């Protein structure tokens, strides 16, 4: 009974929900990146590599300049460049989008691992270089329970929700969003109506790089103030799973990301309970919960979620 009571106590602890929000934040960015790319018809599994490069770049430029927000800005630049590379191969040359995305992941892993020692003088992980401070909202922080969850939290959390609102508005309430959706569904028809299919797809993929790089920057200078090798930890793939569960809708992807964040936080809090003794090998098993959950949930949603009709299909303009 003590163990059950301890487990139930997790759900009435505001810290649990704060951890869930912070765990969901990079997934929200990643899933939104997936939405922007795939809604225009380009599969972008390179998100995992872009997240990793964003995390590394933000730490490098924070280390060199002492300004964490400049580090975040340069992370966005790195994300846009990698996304542009993926777009160039996928759109310009009609390359296999999965193969290109995998190549970018491997490039990011190799490059960040190689540059660690020349820049920081040590492999594996960097020292603390600087961290984005949490923001406190005076009126909100005084509200019982809610204030303990979101009254004092990383600004990246608010940025993530702001990006979701922006993404939903752009995709569903603007002419550009209508063109993005039409290109993802039927690029030939969109082309006959005068829509520049290539430009729209480039835009979608590059925007996906912006969002994914923000996920990376959050993981490093937004959360721990340092870079660790391979610290993206599969979040790009979980973000894509959230996108599928959310049916390629920014709000749906956000809700799915929050779902994964809750399970990640539950795994984290479960390991910290004094009533449960967790051996090191069992602890590693707990850490796999989000990934196992991803497999189970996505397996249940595949076939029920319909992707854009032209998703992953290269477009070649007919003469």
C-alpha cells in the first residue's frame, strides 16, 4: 500500500507537471517541425540530426560569445542550413527523402563528436557554458498549484506554445497555409493554379529546421547549459510519432507531445521514489518507457491517421 500511495502522490505533485512540460517542450518543437515539412509533401527524418546540431551550435556560440541568446540564434541558423541541405536533395534532385534524412543524422552525429575536442578540449561532454534563466510571472506564480507548474519556468516552454499557435494560424488561416496544404495533397493541381510547388516545399522544410533547432537549443542552453554527445536522444523520432498521432495538425502534435512528456515525467519521478529501490540496470529499463510507448501508440495509429497524399513523393514539373 505504501508503494501505491507513493505512486499516486506523483500525480498531485506540481513538480511532476512541471517536469512533464519541460520534457514535452523539445517534442513540441520537433513535432511542429515535422508538420511543416510533411504538410508540404517532404518527409524529414533529419529532425533528429538537426536537433543534435542545434544543441551543439548553441553551446559553441554561447561558449565563444558568452551570450546564450546569440547561441540560440546561431542554432536556428544551423538548423536552417541542414534543412536547406535536405530540401535541396529532396526537392531539387528528387532524392530518396528517408536516405537523405538518415545521412544528415549521421553527418550531425559525426560532426558534433569530431568537433568536441578541438573546440572544448575534451570529448563526450562540455563544461557548463551558460543557461537561459527561467522566467517568473509575478501574478501567476502566486496561484496555488498552477503557479508552481508554470509560474517560474523556462521561456522555451512559452516559446513552444507560441510556435504552435503561430503554426496553426499560418497553416489554417492564411493563403500561404492553404498553398502549403494544397502542395502536400496534390502538387500537380497546385501547380496548374500558379502555386510555386518548389518554393512552398523549400519553405516548409526550412521552417522545420527552425523548429527542430529550437528543440536542440532548449536541450542544451535551455535546460542544462552544456552539450553532451548524442544528447538529442531520439527526440526527433518521438516528435515525428507525435506528428502522426496528432494527424499532421500543430495542435494535435502538441497534445501528443504533452502525452509523451507526461509518461517521461512519470518514469523520472518513479525512479526517485524512496519506496521503490531501482537498480542501475532497471533504471535503464525505465528510461526506455517513452520509446516503448512510442512504438505501441504509433502502431495503433498507423492506418487511422492519413498523411498528406503527396507526402514523401518527389515532384517533377511537367513540361
